[in-house]
C-alpha cells in the first residue's frame, strides 16, 4: 500500500483528501504545515506528498526545498488560482506537479497515479520489493495485505501463502502437490482436493467471475498459475 502525506493548514481540505485517497486504497498521513511535513517524512516512509503552498510556520516552497535535501519523493503542490508565480517557483525548486484548488477529484487521482508510477519505475522508495501484483490484484507482503482494484481482500493464512507463491512466479504452473509441499511444508499425498478447495476460495475472493477467472487460471492436467 502506498503512503501519501497530505499537508495543508486547512483541516477541511486535509480531511476531504484523506477520505478520497483512502477510498482509492492509499494510506494517508496528515500534516498542517511544512515543519510537520518534514517530521513525518523523517519518521516513516512516504511515497508521495500533496502539499499546499501558503501555510503558517513553514510554507510549501520552503518545505519543498528542505524535502529535496533528504528525499526524491514526488511532490504535488496544491495551489490557488492566482498563485502562478509560486507554481513556477515550486516546480523550479523540485516539485513534480501541481493541482489547482478547488481540485477535480478525477484529475487529482490521475496525477497521483502518474507520479507514483513514475517514481516506482525509476526505482524510488522500496515499495517495489514488497509489492507483488497481477492486473488489479496487489499483495503488499510487508503489510501482509491484499487488494483487488484498491479494495482490501480478507484472506486466510493459507490462501495468502498460496497467492504469494503464485504471484512470485507469475505465468509458472504449479501442480497441486507442488503447492501443497511449498505452502503446507509437508509431504504431498492425495492432496489435490485440499488445494482445489483453497484455490476455489481464492477465486471467489479475487475474481469478479470465478467461473471465468482473469488471473488465477487452471492448466488442465498440470496445475494452477497466476496470469496477466
């Protein structure tokens, strides 16, 4: 799960952004001035910052300069319509993008996704090592969470371990006996039905149409695989 820092001195804006971003599957960290934002970045891993320019104690431009001294995390500035000079200055000192208030939620979502994708493709942060995914299925192995199109999915420990095995070897076929040996750590003998039951439960939780799965496929006579 990506962690987004939202920094604005207007608490209503922070609350609104938190509700919207959380509904998209993001974890949200709150701050109300530049000094708080810097503390949050120092305390935990942040994958993107949404930050207002005009704030007390430390404004967004000053905070932007200090953030770039310690991190290359993407920063999207929240600006008012008349702050064109500040927009240019913000981009000059290291901001990645800006959104004008009042913001359009669809536009904000698109810009957030774009910056996160770019950041991860360039090797930013360490989420890439912990995130396993196929299509809309994502496993955050560090947080031990699985999401389907951004929505949390509740799995049993065994279901989780089976899914992790298949995600770690996308496109590779595992027989029921192989799955049993690797997940249950035991000798496989007559275990096909046991594995099949867990696969069925996984499909019911991860597939919109379990009878015609998009991801968790059966290869008849051979076993199962996760497929894009």
